[in-house]
C-alpha cells in the first residue's frame, strides 16, 4: 500500500525510532587519523591549508597520539617529511628514517594504537614524484624496489599495516613478496588501489612538502573520468595480495566506492582527502556552513556508499562527537 494508507513520515517523528531504523552509523572503529612526522623536537608547524593539523616532531607526535587514544581514535596513518630528500627516496628505507622513528616512539608510549605507514616516495624524492625518474618519467620497475625496501623497514620497526599509495603497477605483489621473504607473512597490505590524479590533494602536498617539481602524476594516478579502470586496478591488487583496497579521494568518488563494494568481497577503505577537509574548514570559518553537521553528513555518506574504513583528518573531531552521544 502506498499513500495515503502508508505514510513514510511516521518513522521520523520520534528520535528514538529514528535511531532504531537508522541504516548507517559511523563508529570509532571506522576511523583512521593521518599524521605528519618531521625531524626535531618540540616542533608543531601548523599546516595553513588544513586547520588543526600539524607537522609534528616525534615527541609532539607521541603526545598527539595519546590524545587521540583518549578520545577513542584507534588507528593512525603516518607520513614523513625527511631532513634531506634524494633522487630515489632511499632516505625512507632505513630503520632510523623519520616515519620509522615515529613508529618506534609511538609503539613504546601507546602500544595499543594501530599504526599504518603510508608507502610512497613523493615525500622523500628531491623532484617530488612517487618513484625513480628515468628519461623524465617515473620508472615503474625500479620504483618497486624502493617501495619494497620501505615496506620491510616499516615492518621491522613494528607497524601494524602498510599502505602503498604510489600507484606503480605490480607494487602490491612486490611488497608482498618482500614482506614474506623477510618473514612478515602476517603484515596486512592496504592498497591505494583506485587512486585518482586529483586536485583534492593540494593541501596535503603543502603538509608533506611533496608537490612534484615538474609535470604531474597523470602517468601513474588514475584519470577521474574512469570507473571500469578502477575495477581493474582493484582486481589486480586483490590478485597480487592486497588485504584491504582503497578508493581515493572519497566524496567525488562515492560511485566508485559503491561499485567496488558491490563487485568485490574485500574490506574497502576510502580516503577523505586533504582538499575535501580544507573546503569544509574554509566554508565553516566563513560561517557559511555548520561544520559539525557537515562533517557527520560527509563521513556517513562515505560509509553508506560502502566504505568499511574512513581515513580522514576529521577522525579526532568525529571521535569526540561520537563520545557526546
Ligand atoms: C602520496 C600520497 C598523497 C596523498 C596520500 N598519499 C599525495 C599525492 O598522491 O599527491 C594525499 C592525501 C590527501 O590529500 O589527504 N602519494
């Protein structure tokens, strides 16, 4: 029966009932907070385009991780800004590199925090590309070796999961092989599988000091026009051994998240990236939107689209919000 016998508004009058029939709920378990590690002590450099986010020296990072734990954030994603960059990103493959140092300190102070390390070269190369440059372009197969070396080093210092974000072909297989050869057979890989060449990464590149010095990332990151290709990327990554696949960015790619959810039987992560965060902050600072409601609506939409895990700079704010209920 339809209207007037049935009225859909009946289930909307009582707030308890509204919650009872709610189909989607973001929880603390879904959230991952990205953080930026930098050399030095007592360093807390504000990232201008990402209010509330900082480049943090290891001592300050540990304090931030404690406060994240205290509000119920259970997982973080680490990026590093090295002291000296080099041609290939080799500076990130040593156990005393910046992210590795951060991991060791965090695991000592807050062992229960789930620590994910982003694997990529763009923060570590002098040219800002995600791999080794040969004849003006990123050489795929050479780059796999630095990525694998990074992964093994992260595993050695005690990360809980690695997350390759470089978009080289074959990197999940190469990283899996390297981890297994070094007896890290239980180390999960969360692959940035459908990662688009997006303008939404702008603020992140300020934060990580990783903007390419020439050209762009269109020869390795995906064309935003494509959806079928995303399914191929995900299919390849699963075949190569990915344990979790990721869609990135999130808000303009909710269709990709939903399609991946319907197509594949694997946990799906979505990265609510820097530009998506900064737009909300900027509009809120102008008094144009209600930041808290917008944050909840965005994160709920990403979960409703099919994401099991949401990487977001709102993780702390959302955890605090969830604690109020
Ligand atoms: C590294 C990497 C990037 C992001 C995550 N890992 C930047 C890029 O590809 O240029 C972006 C995250 C964000 O915008 O929040 N390759």
